[in-house]
C-alpha cells in the first residue's frame, strides 16, 4: 500500500523519496495492526480495508486479513457509485450490516453474483472531520444467529480509532492496485523451534542463544558455556555419533547433519536435528538446532491413517498430502505440492469443485462432495476451513461400478476458470449500471483484466468508417497512436475481427506475426481480438493482451466471445446516451446566464455544478436581473434530470425575466409564472425563490414557491435563515397566491440563494444540511465573493456521487 500514488501507477509514482516511503510503511503498519484488532474485537474471521483512488472515483482494496486474495479479485476495485456495501458505506458515511446470504441477495444482488456464498458482512466508514478516508470491513460465518451481539458497535469503535490514526494523512490517503495480505497468528505456537550455538573449538566454550536454552529446557542465563553441559541434555546413546560428526567437521571443514534426542525435564525425549559447519578461520563451529518434534509427530500420525489427508493453503494450493491421499488421488506428492487440485488432477477440473473450496473459505463452514476418478472410482471429499487454509479428507466412497444412480458422471477435463466465470457475471451486472462510454470502458477494464489475467486492454469504436480508441490500459505511452483512425478496410486483426464478426486468438507472438507479417508488437505474448457487435451492427473491437503465451481453451473462447457481445450492447447504449447528454448539456448551458450584471454597490457571484450521476443535467437555474426598479435575484429548480426538465427550466427563466423586467412586483411575477407553467402542462413542477432588492437602501422583498429559504450573513459574522413566507410549488394550483416578506440587507451583508442539491444528501436530513451551510457561511471569510462561493461548493465539487445539480447565488451589499 502506498499513499498519494495514482492507482494506475502513473508519473506521480516515480521519484518517491525516503520520506514518502517511510510514511507509506508507517501507514501500512497502522492499517495492518488496526485490521487485525478489528477482526479480533468483532469475533470475525477476516476483514479488509478499502482506500479511495487518487481521483476518489474508485475504492481500492488496500489491506486484507483472513480472506484469500484470489477470492476477492472481482472486488479489488469498487467504483464509488457501485451498488455494493463498501461503496454505500463510503457514500453515505453509515455502517452497512448484512446478516447472511438472503439479506445480501435482497439488498446487494451484485455482491451475491460475484461471491455467491453464505457469510455475514459489515462495512464501516473511516470518518475524520466529515471526511471519509476509506472503509473497514469484516466477515463472519453465516448462521441463524447472524453477527455476534455488539459486533456492529465494536466495528464502529475500531473504525473511529483507525480514522483518528489516519487523520494526519487526510486527503493524500490513496492506494495502488496491489493489496497487502496480513497473516493471522497461528492457532498454536510454532511447530518448529530454531536455536543456535557457537563452539569455540580452541577455547572449548559454547555461546548459545535464548532459543536454544528454551529447546534444551535450560533457564535463561543459567548456561555455563561448557560443551559437556549441552551434551548432558542429550540421550547418552546419541552422543558418540554426534561427537564423531563434530570432530570430522572441525578437521575437514565438511558440514554435518545429525539427529539426536533431547531429554526434557519430565523424563521424556524430543528429537532435534543439528546442522553445523566451521566459520571464520576454522576455529569456530556454528551449529543450528531445529526442534520440529511436534510437527514431525503430527505428520507421522497422519501418515499412519488409512484415510487420505491433505492440506490447502489460503490460495487453494496443496501444501501437504499423506501417502493414502497419494494412492487415492493417483498422483505423486511432488506432482501435488504447490498446485491447485483442480489444475493438477484433470477429473477435478470442473469449476464446481473449485467452487466447493471457495464456499468453504468464505462461509467458514465444512463442506463435502463426491468426485469420480476415472474410470469409475468414486471418492468422498470433506473440507474443513479456517483462517490459515483448509484441511481435507478423502476416502473411497463406493466400490468400482457401484456408484449410485443419480450421481453425475465425471465431468470432462477442462481448464475453465471459476474466477473468470464470476467475472463474466459480475461484468454483466456492472454494465447495466454504466451509463456513458467512459463508464463502460472503465467497467470493462476493472472487470476483465483481473478475471482473465490480462495485462493490456484496448477498446475501439467504429465511427465514419474508421476505428477510434475510446479506452485502454496497460499499453506503453504512444504505442497505440499509430492505430488511431485506422480505416475499417485495413488488414489488421482489430479491424478484420469486426468486419468478419469472428474473434481472433493468437497464443504466441509467432502466430500473430505469421498471420499479420510486420505488425507492430509490444512485450505481450498472447492476444484475443474480440468483435463488438450489437443487434447485427458493428460497434467496435476489444483487444486483450497477455504477457506470456496462453492456451485459449474452448471455454475461454466461448466466454470471451460472450464478453464481446455484452460490451457491444453496453457501448451502443452508452453512445446513444452520450449523444443525448451532449444535446441536453448544450441546451442547459445555453439557458443559464452567460454573465451576471454589474450593479453599483452590489457584488454578485454564482456557481452551478451538474450532478455526477444519471443524465448529469437538471432543471436548476439562477438569474440576476437589473431593472429600473432594482435588482431581481432568482433561483429555481424544475423537478427531473432530463431534456424535458432543462427545456421547462428555460421557459420559466425566460418568463420570470420578462415579468420582472416589466416592473411586476415579486408576488405577481410568481403568480404569472405559475399560470404559465399550468397552461404549458409539461407534467413537471418547479420551485422558485425571488428577491427584489433596492441596492441603495438595502430594502428587500422576497417570495417563495416551495423553495428553500435564503440565508443571510450579517456584517458581524453571524448567519441566519431568512424566514420568508411560502406558497405552493409552481404548476400545482393555478389559483395559488405567494405572500411577500420584507427584510433588510445591511451594508456588508451577504445573501445566499441555493438549490437543494447543495444541502441534501442520503447521510443527513435537509434541515441538517441547511444548518451546515449556515454555519459555513458564518465561519468562512474569504477576501472576495467569488472565493466565498467557491468555498461553499468545494465539498460538493469533490464529490463523485451528486445525485442532483447545484445552483448557488450570492449577493453582497456595500
């Protein structure tokens, strides 16, 4: 985990000095310590910490404990906008608790798609001074009781404690792609103890360390340095051979290894191994003593069992198999160790068997299944998981030829990746939420590369007979420039896969060069070129690159071809959206004021921020109208976020401007505007607040139509809500009336008009939001009105999850 480094490892990652590295190490240790403490405090079996990416649009898995990283590959990067519990905690600043699989499926179906297992889950935001620094998550086994009592409270307490420790790093906190895996302490003491002694041969003295004293049951500091004292701790019958080995090593310099039994204080024996060699000028003998008696005894006991016993590490690789397991699996130990069972044993290659391991590790519940070793040997497997891996048991279940009816036949050998299958499902789910072409490309990149082990991806769209790059990651700077605007008729794999509609797969660089002589290549060694075709229309192509030769199995080819179809449909939908968005945004920008009037004795500043989700357009508007009768200040909000809302907003703004410029009093302006909206009948309602100000005297007359009240900052620095009487929303009742409220704007005072997007959020009520804005207006004292406006919208500007657009209009008198 590194801080302040872009998640794409960009230029900011280079040239980091020792101070930055020291800070990174310190924060990494804070996260590791806090995560282990949170898991222990909540009685969980594992946990994760997510930190925001540099642009705060994505949450990146930073630290994990008790959960195998491969099982989390689909969720290493979580868009802040995603409907996932981690993202919701970050957005809402609230703790999310899921008691089990049923609640997870109901509330967060996308999480169930990517991790379809039974577990309980909680995520808590790391909040410091209203800034969410990340998210802390823990997992429990799923059962009827749900998470332990009080676990939610303890998780929040640990999250607050971690946030306080991270607070000094503030908004510089960011993580890169590679997470840190923290190892939980073993359930018991170490199975192997190691001690060392240095034998000064001429001086006939020994120097021993504390670990050796522990092995020999000698109290610390009680060893007298004599070789005979050490030899007295050994079984007498083992001493002669040990002496011979030591003398030969001292004389010839040949290292020795010898086993001997140590007598313990209870009268028993433990076998240790001694390994020694001369050092320096040959006058010293350095000996390492290994006491693995507990582990050796355990292995010997397991080897004597008639059942097959094996162990998997947290990544699912075999780390031990006894002799019976070798016989039942029909594989030698050296073939099994260090490999996944489903990769070394073809008859276990069906994804269903890997899924059993995943289910055991994430649910922390024992699981069992039957598998058929060809031709007809049925074996029963049992898996017993904990935080350190899985202990497995395998026994013969049926005699050959006696497999019961109804059990499935042995699946054919495949190389299907269950992780890739889940990524396919995850991508399909995520693409339903991606709206723009940019979001589709980001989603594809985040899901495909981890799922298929690729290092590069490029997405091209076909436009006006040429190919145009719309998204890429992993390529060297400038490598793809030569392919930009390539004609569709060019003989390149990226264009031919689109024109023929058939995917192209190259498993080695030689295959690609043979098919396309002279084509530029980078350091990749295998490629998949996928046509993107939606509803029979050519959309573009997607290129995946792999940094080593790869065999594309029939399963791989089917999955990748299906991915191309999913991506094409999403891109086609996104292109239509982008076209509508460009039209709507242009309409909206054209309808907002291009400049504010200059009025003697009055300063005016305004800000408009579009929403960052959905169509990103809305009906918020503001205006300042200089008339012969004074200054008219207007702010309003038409419901909805689409072209219709923007069009209605333009009509209302024009109407208000016309009525106000003609000298109509504020109440009459709203009455006539309300009549217009009712007559137009667009099916939309609108709120509005209008203030008529006499700049010279400071007299103000205000009316409201369902809009939020303005705020007033007085010259003494205090701020208050202006209590304007209100009427109904525009468009509700043609006969509605709007009472006028008179108030004074003293010299030096600031009046703030705003829309609800500035004060409303899922985390707080609108009244609390207004109070926060009032407090900010009172305490922020910048030099200019423009800077004040910028400060008031600064927090909203940083947010990537604004559901609504924001308009702010400030007026300072004098």
